[in-house]
C-alpha cells in the first residue's frame, strides 16, 4: 500500500540538508529547512521552499531539540522528516516521536535504530547471524576483567576500549601496553559519559593494519534487501574518515562477494528497511574481515556509491518510506566506474584545528567526472558551533588511476577557497602519495606519514597570484620587469 508524501522537513543543516533537497527537487517534493540563529543565511535555508527558525546556536537548543523539530514539521505543513546524517539521524527516540506525531520517518524503524545503536547488542546479533566479529568482551566495569580476558583468550596488546553507545570516533582509546591500561579505561569511560550520557564500555583486540570497508545496503518493506557493493574508508584522521573510495582496492572478487553477502544476511536478520551501511574492519595480513557496526542512516560517503551504480540512494529512501518495492534485483546492480571522495573540512591541514569565518572566495571544481556536494556559497559563514565539513568533492573515472587523476585536477587546479583554512593541501598530498596510489595503506596512514604529507604542501596565496599578474603586466608593458619583483 503506497502512502503519499507532500512535503519533507530536513532535520539537518549544511551538506546533508542540501543533498536531500536536491533529490526532493528532482521529485518535485517541496521541502522545509530548519535553522539556528547563526545559520539564518545558510545555503540550505535559501534552497528550501520554507524555513523555520528553531533556536539559538548550541545544537541542544536547535538541531538536537526533538520537540522543536517535530513542531517545525507540523507548523510548516510537512508530512515527513528526513534526518540526513549526524545530529538526530540515529536517535531511536526521535524516530519514534516523528511517527507518534503522525509524520513519515524516512529511515529505518526506531526498533532497529535502537538495536544497532547499542554496540554490545549489535555484536550479539551479528554473532547470531554468523557474521565474524572482533574478539572482545562487553560490559567492562574494571580492568581486572580485561586482564583476565586477555590471559584466557591469549590476546596480545594493542587493544581498543570503546564506548558501547558511541559513534564518530568518540570514546575510543587504544591501549599499547599494561602500563597505560588504567588511564585509558578511565578516559574511555569519562568520554563516553560526556558524549553519550552512558559510561558502558567494551574492549576489543585492536587490528594492527586494519582497513575500513563498509557495504551499502538498501531494503524495502517487502523483504527485499540488496547490496550496492562496498566502499573503502580507510584514510582517517582521529577515527574520522576523510577520503573514501568505491570499489575497495583491497578486495579480490571472491572476498568482495563474501563481504557483501555477509552484510545482506545481517540486514535481513534484523529486518532492516531503507538505506543503511554495514561496517567491517579488514585485516589485510590475514585477509579476514570482522563486523564493526551498522550505520542506521544515510552516510556522508553515499555519493560515491551513487556514482558507480547510477542510483539515487536518497530517492530510494523516500520510495521505501511510501511503501514502494525496490525497482531492481541484485543482478541488476553492476558498477562500472571507480569513484573517490574527499571531505573538505574547515580545518588547518597541519594541526586539524577548526577554522571559522567567512568564505571570501569560492571556486567550485567542475569539468568531466566531478560531482560536488556543497553546504556553502561564496560569502557564506562557517560558524564555530557545528561540524566543520562544508563540501564533499567526488570524482569518477573508468578505473582507480583515472578517478585519482580527476581528483588531482579538482583539488589541485580548480578548487579555490579563501577566507578559511581547509584540508585541501593535505588531501592533495595524500592522493599524490605513492603508498596511496598503490593502494597500500591502513587506518594509520595519516599518523605514519604526517610529516612527509605536510612537506608536500604547496603554499600558494592570493599574494602569489598578484605577483604573477604584476610580472605579466611588466613583461607586456614598456617598463619591463622591475627590481621589486
């Protein structure tokens, strides 16, 4: 039974809000934007059909305020809510509130979000579905449990202590030896309490040269679950991804089949619907993969999967929410390109410290094989209260080398951002690095190569440009080049 959607409120800001609005425009579905006071002139506000002010700058007063979100939807005549990613996207209580208010929730059921949001529960379900999981123990309350487990299971350092309720790299501490154990345990618990209001932690063996591989799944309410192949998200800084690609350069075809169908099996087991991602850690030395978690939402990097498959994942989410069947079978999904994504954050590329301010100049990359998902415009402000991601830069080519070449052009030749610092110089150094080009990297790539990557930065500013113009003018004028040049 199909249900109609007349208008969608996007419970988000910036890049994710704009991304969802693009699909709504394609579908001729009107949209409602929500904004906090510093975001009143933001890109997503201009793009929507209506906009509702929901509070002051702090996220708890605006983008994390569930009552205000639901009220904004009702007040603006929206009958559905899409949460994007981040903020309330994986909040089961919010999903339930939306449904209780008589609105359509464009995402998986609150029950599934809750089940997968608890890392301990998720791991138990994965084991039940016969999905390999990292050796570990859950519900740890003191360090003697950790020592006993390591002794009994013959586990060696390093190990990883993680917040059970966590995500986004928060509440995760790596422990190298016995001496650091007590401090790391206390740190993980306090970070977990601060970020998620829950100090439950679990401990796992740390996979030394791990690679991060995730499988994109789409599923409908009629029992169809299909994978759209995998993405490699190994290049990270502080447990946050900054470069992703699809397909993964680390898998053989047989491993690819195995990892993708394992993900489908798990999602069927939990009765998953709409779009979601199963994350695995891949141990390149043993060629084994282990379940990490399920992301019960649209992911930042979904665009590269769209590039290689030609599908619109946000569109699929909307169709599933109105009760439609998936219009394709597994055998119809045949990727024939390679795609790469770089996350442009407003951060200092040397220290990763946030960089706020006004974008005084912006030239967005274009040309063949480039897709840009932007949350800003020239003259826009980057406020200090939210995530520093302001643009996703994606490129595609016939193969990996091709996609890297196009990314080199996009980052190195056509992108111009002035007024704030961005990760662009670092991203360019990474894609030009021989180890990246050969596909030989792990999640520790950036920390291992940081000095070398920084030394590859080409420092260019608008003053260099002015000098270039002055030299040119001098050459073609009667005066000839001057001493001060």
